[in-house]
């Protein structure tokens, strides 16, 4: 079991004062399953009234508006989360059972449908098809697909942008965790395995001392369905464990951005982000 504190600060700086801004944040961790939120809150500057709700995917959303002129919008999410090891997956569906289950609920239909960001290039679809053709059980096949995608791509910032597609990232064989997750999602869905995008945080140094604060960042991984949902981190070629903190789920990144909104003002805006992670127990 790990107890992790996360301080995630993000926002926008404006060339000229914004006269108003309307925003929504998805920065507070999910509480459920093997993860329990002990404390979580948002500090918004300039001050604003918050309204919270769970979105369609079950992600906690905070909406707020700033109606006075401001040169900077800053949102700081401070969370303390307890994460327990994931249980060993139980029995899983056979392939024919999975095909029937994939159309049994709206959620599984949506997790089986490729979005614009996750359309797999032909080479990725062929790679996934070759792995599926080996005849392994669903879970083994999904794991091997994720490992193949993660092994083929190099984590590198600056190659892709927030709106880059799986095909664009695969063309470079480089990208960030968002891109690698998008490629893995397209590959899994192309062989009939429902899969969803997960946003959150990862403590980046398993060897850090208790109480030591390290620089982190937002992270992304995938979950697939084979009778129950199972997570995997293709960027790090690792099982999702007690150093992963889940915030939200969706079809792709567009369903779970940490902060988005619109503003009124004459100048451009620039995003800033910082994340600090501390293992406290």
C-alpha cells in the first residue's frame, strides 16, 4: 500500500488581461476500487466559485468562471491518496463471449469504437492482428499488444502536440504517454478488445524515500476489458500498481484533459504546468 500526496498546479498566462474565463478541471483523483482519496481540493486564483459533478465517464469535474480581468489563471489541485495493490485478475471471457459482451452495454460499445485520435495505422492494426492470430486468451493477447506498442515507441517530448493522433505519433515512433496510450487503444480495439484511456499520475521514482518530494507529471495508461477491467502502462511497459493514481477515464485524451476552457481577451494565452509527488507512507 502507498500513500501519495500530489500537488498539481496548472493554468494560463495571458498576453493581455483576460476579461473573463470559463473553465473546467479534471484534476482530483478518483475514489473507488483499490484507490481511496483521503483529501482533495482545488485552489483557484483569482478566486472563483466552484461547482462539481461526475461526468458521463465517472470523472470528477470542477467548473468555475472568473469574471474579473486577470493576467493569469492558476489552478492548484492538492490530493492525498491511498493506493493498494491491484488484485490478481480472475477468470476472463473467451473470445466468442467477449464479442457478445462488447455489444451488451453502451459503455462497452463506446470502449470498442475507434475515435479520431486512436485510429490505428495499417501497420499497427496488422501487428495487433498477428498477435491475436496466435490464439492466446484475451488477457494475454491484450498484454502482448500493449507491450509490442510500448516497445516500438520512444518516449520523447516535443515531437507531438496535445491534438496529435495515434497515426502521427506512430509515424515518428515517438511521443509522450498520451500518444503511446492512443496507439495502444487503437491496436486493442482493432482486434475487438474494448479499451479505454486513463489519466492520472505516476510516482516517477520507486526508490525515493518516504517524505521525499520529486518532480512528476500527468500520466496516461490504458485499461482493457476481458470480463473485468485491467490496467497496463504501455509507456513504462509496467503493470498499473500502487504508484499509479487514477483521475479519470474516457475514450481518449479529449474526454479527460486536466484543464480546459475559453476566455475573452485580445491576446494569446500560454499554458503552464507543474506536478510534485510525495510518497508519505
